[in-house]
């Protein structure tokens, strides 16, 4: 078990290295989001098990998230959240079962976002869908920037939990799963 301050202090100490590594993979976009997700996942993992080298774990997590981001880039839906499921991007170089699985995971994610508490969902959508900065969201909603950050972190945690719960039946019920 690890307390949040331990993970946070390691994160802050190596944040520049993490950002530089992620930026090399994804460019300048999404670096902050990937770093936040890496922190959340490392914190969650530290709650479940002892992490011997938190810095290495953070670096590996951030790198994996960056590569996943690049891989998923071709699997995104077009349009707004209201148009979910209507227009899927199709890439002929991707096997149909992989495309279907990616689409299913994205729709599950959208349902997870829809299940977030109202204020948390507003903040989460403004950040992740509309790309507003934390400062812009705070100004628009009339809340503190720290509250925006907490809503984003809570949204990430709840969406991740939802995604993991939805994925459990597929993993246990499938006779052939390569991952």
C-alpha cells in the first residue's frame, strides 16, 4: 500500500522526464492528459500492491499510455457526444474484429462518461471532448481550478472502473483473447 503523497512526490520529481518522454511519442497534444492518467493508474496500483520502483512504474505507465493513444488515434468516432455510434471511422488496414472491439470499448467509455455525476461530467467533457484548459473550465463554470482538477481525476477514476467492470465478462467468457 502506498499513500498519495509518496506517489505525488515521485511524480513531481520526475514530471519533466515523463513529459519529455510522452511528448516524443504523441507530440505536444495530450501530454497533460496522459501524465494525469499515468499518475492515477500508478496511485491505484499502489493501493493494490507494493510498487518497488515508483519512478520506473510511472515512466512505463506513461509510455504505455502514450503508445496506446497513438494506436487508438484511428479508432475515434467523429462528431460530438450526441452522435455516438452513428459514424464510425473505418480503416481497411485494421482487422474487422479489432475495429469492432475498439468501437465497443469507445461506446463503453461514452456510457461511463454519461454515468458520471453532473458537475464531474461537465468538467470532464469540457476537458476531454472540447479540449478546454483547466483555467478555461474554471472560469466558464465559476469554480476553482483545483476543483476542476479533482473532477477530472474523479472522472478518470470512475470511467476506468466502469471500463474494467464492463471488460470482466469478456475476459472470463472468452475462449480466445489475445491482449
